[in-house]
């Protein structure tokens, strides 16, 4: 595979070495581990560094910026610990994600709580820990009013309000959060909503942040920038109305789209930061602290799922590679293939890149339904039983959001360092492969007789 981009070539080179080493080490094998997930630690560190550099280029001297990783994109404690080590905090959207971030050692000061359905207990916990939180709606704000009142009228944690500028969607409806009827935030163009927001801040000096996130994959950068501009303009309006700089931090969300067509990182964080600097120059004049919540764009390129080809067959004249990676690891790709297509690379039985003419073939998973296909009529070297199919760009979501169909075990996740030239690839366990005993316990095994007593 030829790469014009040196960084993309290095990424592909490390991946090829890691796949071969994973087969040699038995991380993927015939009897016990027919599928495994591999995470390029070097790629994660490079992505985090590029994010920091992109915003450092456009921010004012001394302007505070917190980059918080959207935990839903990689809800694995060692991954969160790695990102924390790279200076990236955590954006959490549930008690479970908060627990993972805390287990990873992410400080409260670098944690942000977002969710459209926070319970009173969650709000109380966030206030007690000093975690920044973004209020989703007027009813949630009323709950917070009671908690703040009980604490003496001031909040011990930074608090903001999430707004929806209703600027429209992108190419994937499910990923578009700024549509007219989105479930997230206060809809600014609804009658009386903008006035209500201003009055909400006027009545609550402890509301010091403003948050907006318009979408992720499938969103044009120009639309994302429009959402950020709308948020900045509202912050200016609020501060003018209350007569002081009450809003001091803008949480501009994340959602940078990922290129699933090649190893190149496009768009880059620098592309987005420069666009924001041109479209919303006041964002970077130093008057506001900033929070970002990128997820997929930090991890996707670092991940590869490697699955053994169990059988190679043909149906209706079309070759089919039956593998151990299907809907249980690639649920979005299987059920929404047009929105979430994945690249597939073919490796031989030893884990070496497979040569030969490209042949259109289906790449199927192990789930017991006809639509369990991760690729349809994909042109790659013809795969045979014993070969390996690799699903590329799967570092975000695919590793940590499995689908429990057919009680298939969750595969092991292994970090790797393949950056040291000809030195052996070093693997690190991120999540051990799920065992049969784990599956039975998860499915109520300890309570076998509960319904027959």
C-alpha cells in the first residue's frame, strides 16, 4: 500500500508489524482467540499531541484550554489513563463513565459531566466532587437550584448550560445534535427560549459556562464552526445583559469527523482550529477559557480488529470470507453500512499482508443472521480459511461498545508499541478476553434456580 503522507505510512507499517506479532504471540489463534483488538499507543500519543498543538497555535497567551476525551468513544480504563498521561481529561455522560474516569485517575478538575438524563443523585455527586457539569434543560436546572440552595446558594463545581442552536444536521442523522428537534440542550430558536436562557443566567451568578455540541461524524467543519460561533455570540449577549463577565468558559464540544477511506488523518485538528480562528476570532482573544470534547478523532486511526477467517465459501457466485468479527464488535457498520463503512485488509495465516489480485468478496461475521456483514463486495486479495481479516480505523467505539448477540465473548484488547524500528513489538493487556465463565456469570449463572424456586 502506497502512502503519500509519511505519517500514514508509519501508521500502516506499525499496524502490519503488530498484526504479524499478534499472530505469532497467539493473541489471535485458531482455538482460543479467533478475534482480537489492537491499539497503537504511539498513534494515540501522536493524536493527543496534535490536538494540543492545534489549539496552542490559535489561542491567546495564557488562555486556559481543557481537552476532555469523550469517554463513550473508548470506555476502557487503561485508555483513559493513557489519554490523561497525554494531558487529555474526560467528558463523561453516565455514572459508569464517571466511575471509569475516576478509576483511571483523571482529576475532577479535568472532568466534565454531560448527559440529557442526569438523576438528582448524579448532580449531587458532581457538585460534591467539584466536577464541571453542563445542564441540559430547564427541569434539570430546577433540580440543580434545589441542590445549590441546600449548599448555601453557591455551586462548588463549575456549571454551564447546554444549548442547541438548531442550525441543522449532517450526513448521518443519528450523529446530528443541532437539528430542530434534537433531544439535547435548550433549543435556542424555539419561541422565548433565548430570552429564557439570558434570564436564567441573570438569576444565577453561579452559572459561568456555556456549552454546545452540534454533531460528530458526517458533520461539515463549516457547520461545526457555525455552532461554535452561535455559542460565542450567546455568551457575549449574556455577559452584556448581566453587566459583567459571568460566562467565563465556553465548552465547544468535539465531534471532528474521521476519514475512513485511508490511513491519512483528515481533517486534522489544526484544520478545525484554524477554521474556528477565522470564523470566530473572539473565541481566541483570551477572554474565555475553552473546553473541547473530542472522542472518535483521537482513537479511530489507532485501532485494528484482527479476526481469523474460519471458512471461505461462495454463494450465488460471490466469494464469502466467514470471520469472527461481525456485529458483536462492529454493530454500527453491520446495521448502518452506508454511514459506517470500514476498510478491510487481508493478511495471510502468518499475519503477513496478503498479495494477489483484488477480488470482490463479502466479509461476514459469526452472528446468526444474514445481515452480519462488515463489508459487501469488497475488493481485496481473495481470503482463504486460516487467513486473517483486519478491520481498520476501529480504535474508537468498536473496542468498547460490544453487542451481546449470540453470547459471543468480548475479544481481548491489546495495546502495542511497534515504534522502535526492528525491535520486537511490545504488547500490553488493556482488557483480557472474556471467558465462558464470565459470560455465564453475566447471563445470570449464579442465579440459575431463581425462577424455579
